[in-house]
């Protein structure tokens, strides 16, 4: 599970998010994972979809009552 991946707003569009995501995926693969589950902030969902994740549902936010977070999956084997 990718619990949190954040970059500073001024770094959006610089490639930093892609590099962090690719590093997280590589670490997950090295640990033997085949799928990365991502409970995403709704504003970050387009980024994860662009990276190749797919939406599989929604999950309740652990910090904001009544808020639902997109639940995404990223196939680590297909992205090598």
C-alpha cells in the first residue's frame, strides 16, 4: 500500500512526483509485491491514473469524517 506520496505544490509538473512514484514502485517490486494499492487524495487521482493505476473503488478517509478516497491499484509486473 502506498499510504502517502506528496510533493510541494511548486514542484508539480517538474517530474518529481513521477520519480518518487517510480521509486516507490521499484521498492515494492524489490519486496516481492505484485500490486500497489493506493488510497489516494481525490486531487491526486488524475496523477495516479496518468501513471498507469486504475480505480477499483473508494475507501473512507481516516482523517475527514464522511469523505471518501479513491482506491486505486497499480500493477507492478506490467509496469517493469
